[in-house]
């Protein structure tokens, strides 16, 4: 299950997003969050695992938003996630990543400073901590563009 504080933050963020918009929600226990977004009018697709984000979603479906909930992650998992998400996210699209409290500092640092392989993401809202974990909002920018 997604931490309630993260779910509340995501839903507040989406309250300002104009419809129609497509959202990919990834992570175990995030199906309720996907249902909540659908009930708000968003075209929501839910996937439990990270491994098949790039290949599991119907071609040529691209998303304006991706919401990911990570329970256990290290820097390699984060880099893999960003690489997979990048092929499904429109340029200018947004990624909200929720990290549960158990996620190590290496994974958090990977989000602040992605490697060259997954460059193109800019931090739109810096890492914020709350009692259950952390979250960050990234934006996929075109080469040469600045963040938000």
C-alpha cells in the first residue's frame, strides 16, 4: 500500500493538472492510487513491477506523467527505472518518485544526480522528506532546456 502522505501529495499535485492526461503508475501497492487518479478523470495505467515498464505497455503509448513508488531501491534500481521511464514519457513530461523510508541514501543521491545514461531529467521539485519516506518530482527536458 502506498503511504498515505505520498498519496495525498500526488493527488494534490494532480488537482492542478489539466485533463485529459495519461498517467503511468508503477509499484507494488500503488493500484489504489491508480484507481484514485482514474476517478479524477485521468487515463491511468497501473504496473506492479519496474522491470517491464518499457516493454509491457502497449505501443506507442506515451505518458505525460509517471508516478513510481519504490519500497526497496539502490542506485542501480533507480538508474534502471529512469532509463525505462524515459522511453514512455513525452518530452516535458513529469515523474513523481516516492521512496519509502527504507530506501538508502545512495538511491536518493541517484535521483538528485542521474548518470549520463539517463540524463535529460531535471529536478522540478527537490527531494522532500515526510514521516513515511521521501518524494521527488523530475521533468524530462529536451537537450539544452532548463528545468521548469
